[in-house]
């Protein structure tokens, strides 16, 4: 637990979903970001449209940590249903703000906190006529109170309100009025600001606040994808929404209104998978965003694309399973599903982004790799990365980028060669040449998921079958040095032990590692970014006596993959598992590492 | 076992099409189906239709699911790409392929098992989207490849080879297609190439989804007495409602039609389909009429065949999605890449 201080504390807002609180909370976070102070925002929301509890957590972190901390210093309790839970969660010395239109004496059961009441409902009922405004404006009223208590810059807040309602200018004054109600009430009744508050800094220059799904959708635009197919599923829907939005902005001819892209909402995920396979087979860069249940349904097609060697780009925005699970909670629970999706001997390429910036980059890499290796490529994001706004470096683009279309024969090239065989390893790099329909009579071949020999002909001959699947395995293996390399962060002193982690665990792991280091426990850290595992992964594993594998699932899926795919002996790996569905916080990792190190007598 | 290529020998004075190709240029690998299987006749009709339309073989695309019927895409048009996908899922692969390049001619081949059970959802949705392709459903009332189980098109009371009757009502692909708004709906019979070849030609030229349900008997598992999908049964109850001929765009296309006898339908490519009425009062341009004719035929145990419905006015998937004519796979990357400066602009809202 850590004490709240200037520019270093956590505020949590407890609301009822469907009441318009999301935009108010986003506004608060954006205001702090614009004041130059780094923030980490996490939205914990229900699988429901209206009436269930939802929380928004903002960590203010001048040092720019990227994960949750695990503390709550200031709670804005706007949901009577969760009062008790919210009260219990507050750190000692914390502040609780609530709507005292209806007094709640039981808040006083905790003498170690400060309780502040503002009659938000009464203030809004007196000020606004429309029933809907009275509900919505309560949100803006608490934004005003929080602004006063945390010393937020009102000019920044007013500017944000103007931007937010730029298309509905009538609402601007109404919202500003509500903010003033809360602000003035706080100034009049409380000592403002609180001992922990926000002071302007210049630590967010060159940064943006963006969610991973938006970044990935934008990445697909920059990768030159022209076709996308999908079936709606939380939490992947906003990825296709973003792709559609940017295509609509950037790829519609102003004169003719004609589109340079096609997006199809399929009848299910099976169809979405088939559609992107068909489009990629026919030479259009294509992709599908989905989540675990979708991958389960797509499995037969994934095996087909693997065996028939068709590029396929899938975004799995992981959510809590099994089955329908907890659709709005985060996990990293599809690692093994995606690594070997489909029946028979299949293995795929996986990319693991850790933040929206990497979602953008890896969306582009996924398209290049899928075409280079003619195989399915999974980008394994999750709800935390995909749906929360993260502060990342502004996305950049290299104008000299050209898509890697892989070994694709043109009409001219086909003209020159004597005979084309689809699955022949002509260059000795395990990758055959492919052709597109319609280019040349010599390029025709019959694509099949049934047994085929290296020439592309049907076969039931064991030897001829083996020759092809052995090449497929070698091809897959050769991708190890082409998927994104792991990021290794050595400890300041030489360390005999290490941490391996992946994806959205990164911020919490780095912070826990740094804090342990300050206490004298030295651990090297490697974040895996691709599968198949590269030589660097093998080396890291070989170089350390004991390795903590931190991941967000019950069954230690990444650790299992390491055991299967590297030479690491089992006793070297120690799982640290978080799978409650909430984004990982550093205190969890810190305590688990500290305890594991104590038990194992690692100094 | 590997696939064989048919010997490719040209006879003297063999007829050639506009491209100078002979009919054998539209062949594929040697069929591995049972001798007498209806599907082989359908393959021959498809090859002939492509030949007569003078479509360059490599500008055609063949897609199929899984089953004896779906195998047949290997047995014609050896110079065309084929995609033998997974069971019941050909429509989705076809949808993606058509989306990527609308400039080619697409033919899908499937079976009654492939289309009406495992693949029913995709089949229906491809029709709803009006994907520009011809879908040939080779209907034998059984799963041939898995050795003779009833399929969903088996008629009530039709007997299995070992004598057990089918007790569930059939799914009729033609009625289904009409009900979901398919824009070209026909039925043929593998044993009647005179009728089938023109239907395939018309279907290939139709802009939008064309369905031809082809009764195509399975000699190994469903050609016995008591089966309603046998050759004998089909010949006996076969009823031609209308005959369709496709006439390519040409100068003399504007001949006068004797209304009532011949019904012309103008096609997107400038050609015309001439419908010859064989049944009084039946106009395939009218969907409701087609549905009632079908219901009547069913009542009388007739197998109604011919081009049963056509609608050239409904927009296809490309039009519905406002796509430009140029295939997606031909748009140069330079036109798709917004560039670094634009990326900076786009992020203004994220600051
Ligand atoms: C997922 C899956 N389930 C089952 C099968 C087995 N299977 C292969 S073909 C077939 C039925 C094909 O029937 P139909 O489409 O009518 O083709 P026919 O052989 O009669 O021409 C089945 C069930 C399969 N290939 N894939
Ligand atoms: S089993 Fe039936 S459908 Fe299959 S090839 Fe033989 S006759 Fe044709
Ligand atoms: Mg069948």
C-alpha cells in the first residue's frame, strides 16, 4: 500500500451503468492528462446495458507507471448498491465523496477515512427541469466537486466540455452549469484542495490517450487491409467500428461516394473466418476481430488456412472464459487455444501487444507476417488493452513502408516460368509461391484442406503427406526470428533469477520489479511479444536459475507453452497467476514475487 | 492415389468457341466418382456452359464445400483456381473471394448435405447478400461421401437403401431461396443437359446470387425403388415449367418477342435471357407467382424445373456495399495508405 501524494494517488468512481457516467469519468481523466500529468484509466463495466454497477479507476502517476496500483485513495460513491464494497476498498486515510441528498450514517463506521457529502441529486433537481438532465447532470456536478477537491484546471475542463459537445452546442452551457454547481458547493463547504491533488506538469508531451482496439483498427487501415468480416462480440466490436470509421473518413471517393474497402457483418464467426480466408486467398488484405468464443467457432477454418497456406489475420481481444464467461472482464486465457487452434498438427504465429501503441504496430506486422508465411497470425490483445484508454507515445508512421505481400507470383513472372507448383519449396526457405485467381492460366491450382502432395495434387500417400507437413513445421519455426522480438529489461545488478511475462501484465510487472529492486531483490525481466519463441527466449530461459512467469489465467498457459516449446526444465518455472478478471495491479505482482522469493530463499 | 489429368487430344474440325478453345479445354482432372453418378453429368454441363459462353478458363473461380458433389470442382476448368473449402462453409469463402475481386466469374458447387444441414446458415446468408456467383446444388437426397445417410432434402416417405422411410419433412432449396429473396432461382436435372446447360449459362451471366438446384442421383446409395431422388422417379415426375436461353449481347438482340410465348429479361452485360413458357400463366419474373407455382407442383407431386425466378434489378453485394468497380485486390497501396502526416492529424482528438 502506498500513501496518496501530490500527483500520485488513485481515484475510483462507482456508478450505475447507462446513466452517462462514462463520459464524465473520461473527462476527468483527460483533464489530468492535459494538465501534463500521466494517468492510467481502467473501466470495469458489466455485461449489461443499464442498471448494473460499473467502476472507473484513474491512477494519477507523475512517474508515468503504466499499470494499476491496487490502492484506492479517493472514491466517488454514486451507486448505493455498491456502497459497502466501495467503502471497504478505500485505503486508510482515504476520502469518500457521496450524494448526501439521502444521508448514509453507516459511512461513519470507518473512522480512518474522511467522508464528504454533496447533495448532487437535490442540486440538480433544483437547477434542471428535464428528468433525463437531472440524472445526467449529476455526473457533471461531481466532476465539478472532484475538480475543486483535486485542484483541476477549470479552463482545461471547460475546453474539454466544449470539444465533447461541439456537435450539440446547446448542451455546453447546461454541462458547464452543472460543473459549477458541484465546484461551488465544494469550495464553500470543504477545505479545497485535498492534501493529495493534481499539480500541472509537462510529462505528457508527445503522448496520446487511445484504446487498443482503435489503434488496431487504424493499424489495419495503414497495413492496407481492404476487407474485414466480423460478428459482433464484446470486447472486439470497437476494433471493427474504428476500422469502419477511418475507412469512411479516408477511403470513400468524394465525387462518386464509392468505397475502396468492404466490411461484412457475418452471420457468425465461422462465416467471418471463411470470408477473410476467401478474400486473402484472392489477394485482398483482410482481417477479423473477435474474442475467445469466436476463436472456438473459427477453429476448423483456422486449420484449413494453416494447411492450405492462406494468409489470415485474427485479432483475439481476450475476455474471461470458459464459455460465455465474464464478457466484460479481462484475462489472457486464449494463449494455448490460439497457439494450436484446430484439429490435427497445427501451430500458429502469435503476436502479443502490451499497449495500444503496440496494437497499432502489430496490426501492420500481422498482415505482413500472414502474407510472408501464408498462414494464420493472431494478435492477442485483451479487454484491458483493447477497451481502456492508455497514455502512449503518439503513433508514428514511416512513409517508406511497403506491404510485404510475400511470395506472390505476378502475371509476368508466371509467364516466364515453365510450370507452377503450389506447394513446392523452390527456394529452400520452406515457403512456396502462391498465385491469385485470374492472373494466368499457368497459375491455376486446386486449394484443398484434404491431403496434398508438394505439387498441390490430392494424395493419400503417407510419404507425400509427410513431406508437406514437415515443411509446414519448418516454415512455422522459421518465423521465430521474424515475429516481434522479446523486450528484455535487465536488472541493475547481475541477477540469477528472472521474470517472464506477456501483454497487458507489463506495467504492473515492471513497477513491481523496480520496487523490489529498490529493496534489494534483483530480477531480470523479459516480456514475450511473439510465438514461435525466438532464440532470445531460449537464451533467457537458459541463463536464469529460476523464472517467475506472470500471466492472467488460471492454468499458467504461457508457462505451459514455454515448457512445451523450449528446453526449460519444469522446476525452473514458477507461475504467478492473476485471473479475477480485473486488470493486473503491481501490488499483486509485488507481493507474489516477494513471497515466492522468500520461500525459495532468493536474495 | 494422385489426381490424373485427362489426355488432351484435339480432333479435326472440332468446334471452337470465340476464344478458339475446344470443349476439352474446359475439362479438369479425371473424375473419381462412381460410374453413373449424377454429379459427373452436371460437371459436363458446367464445362459446356463455360465453353459456350467463351469464358477464359483462368478468369473463372471454382469454390466448393465437402462431399462427392463438392469434389467435382476438380473435374472441370483445370486452368481456373479452385477452392475446396470445409464442409458447409463454401458460401463464406466465396463471399470473401467475390468481395476481393468482382471481375472474375464465380461458380460454387455443393451438395444437399453441404448446403442444407451443416451449411444451411451460410447458404441462406449468401443469398440474402446477393453475392455475385452461381451456386450449383447437386441434390441427391443423401450424404454420398459418408455412405448414404438421409440428407435434409430427403422427401417424406422416401425409402433408404435398407428400406427405412424418411419421416421428417424436406427442406426444398428452391422454396427456401425464394423466401429469402434470391434473385435467380432454378431447378434442373443432371439427366437433362438440354435444359441444364442453358440454365447454367444464364446463371453465370446473372448479376447477383444464382441458385440452381440440380437433381443429381446417387447411384450407390439413393437410386433404388422407393427413393424419390432416383433416376426413375425423377424422370417420371419431372415437369418443365419454363425454358431459359441466354443470348449474348449482339446487334440482333432486339428481335420482337411474341408476348406470352417468350419473355425477355435484360441482363447487366447487355445480353438477354429468353424465357420460353411451357406452362400457362407462369411468369418467373414474379416471385409470388413462382412461389405459388411451386406449391401447386408440390401438391401434384411434380418436380417443377426450369428458371423459376429471376430479378435483375436487385443490387448485388458490391452495389449494396457501394464498392467501386476496380477489384479491391488491384487498388495500389499508395491509394490505401493515409501517410504519416495524416496519422498525426487523426490523433488530434486523442490529446
Ligand atoms: C465438419 C465435418 N463434419 C462431417 C464431415 C463428413 N462429411 C463429409 S461429406 C459429408 C456429407 C456430404 O453430403 P452432400 O453435401 O450431400 O454431398 P454428396 O456426397 O451427397 O454429393 C459429410 C457429413 C466433414 N467432412 N466435416
Ligand atoms: S457415392 Fe453417390 S454421390 Fe458419391 S460418387 Fe458415388 S454415386 Fe456419386
Ligand atoms: Mg448429397
